[in-house]
């Protein structure tokens, strides 16, 4: 049963929650030399709970709408696959978001009410991705919201939890982090575009077509490396942050894979690989920022 719930949590996507907290916290340390372990852990756990809650909500809502069909190329979804009753998945969603709220309340008490707004909007975005009357994930807006909430909100919010301000450097670093988080979703949607089209799920991949979406994926991946240099170029951040370029070989391999394959197993591997790329990139970037 544990294996089934891990499948429902979609462990491969969790780097998208961890990575921005690392970068945002590193920016706070570099700029103001402030670091609280408890605040960092609360931010990290809160981000993970929001990611898992979003995945569970997506699993439940897609099954209800008939989007997760038997011929999809991705991993089995626990609700549509009959592995877990829908009610249990829904309860697990509520519990997970509830735990995120508890982490958020601690952060609000420590850093300020602004984080309450960020937290509420983040949870709402997670639920409305495939839930609600007009899920934005079905209208080609998934990548935009991932960029905003797993990039801008997550990085800048993590910095704010530590130093209680919104430095432009945090917003600048949110761009590469958000691009890589969105790239994870792009691989998912490239893989599922044929089945999504049949069930009326108009993702950005469905709207653009396979070739344009592949080009967009490459632009996101390589764009992350270019934009990561902006704070060092125009601000006080050390050029040691360019150490993130050590992840370029992994990035190039993933771009080649996505550009040349359509089968489920290979793209599933590319999806996991994009998550790993984001984590490696952000660990390296955070290390470089801390050398400022």
C-alpha cells in the first residue's frame, strides 16, 4: 500500500518543490547573512505538502473527468486505475493540504501575513489545475501557473521567510527555477498529448503541436542557464553561481531525448530526468550563491 501512495504522490515531481526553497534560502543567506533552520524546514515541508496535495488533487480530478484513460503512456494513476477509492484520494488531498497550512501558519507567525496570501493562492492553484468548473490545466495554462507558483512564489517566498523582504535577486532567480519546473510539465504534456487531445484536454502541447512544444522545452532548459547569470551580472551575487553550468551536459541529453522520442517509457525517464536536472541545477546554483 505504501508503494501505491508513493505512486500517487508522484515522487519524480518533488524536486520542483525542493529546488526553489534551496535557492530562495541561499539568496537570503547571501544578502543578509540570516538563516533559521526551523523556518527553512517549515518552508521545505510546506512546499512538499503543496506539491503532493496538487498531485493527489490532479489524480482525483482527472479520473472524475475521464482524462486518465487506459491508453495513456504515463504511469498508472491510482484513482483511474482503481488502486485507491476516489474518496480516500480526496481525503488524502485534504490532509496533505492541511499539513501545508500548518507549516504556512508557522511561517506567517514568524515572517508576516504576506505569506498567508502566497500560501492560499498556491493551494488554490494546486486544486484548480484540474479541479473546479474550469480547470486551467485543460486550457493550456498549466506551464504559466507552474512558473508563477513553483518559480516566483516559491523562490521569493522562501527568501521572504528568512529576511522578511522581497529582494530583486530572489525574483531574478525565480526565472530559471520556474523555467525548469515548467519544463517538467512540458515533458508530461508532450508524452500525453495524443490521449489529452482525444479527451478534450487542451494543454499547451496539444495547442502548439509536438514540434513547437519540443522547441519550447529546449528554450526553457537552456533559458534557465542564461537567466541564472543575471543577478551576478547586475547585482552583488558572486560569479561562483555560474557553477550551475556544470549541469549543461545533463540538460543537453534531456533535450535530445525529448526531441527524438515519443514512446512512454523514454519520456517517463525524461520527465524524471528533468526533475533531477532541476534539483542538480539548483543545488549547484545555491552553492554558488552562498559563496557571495
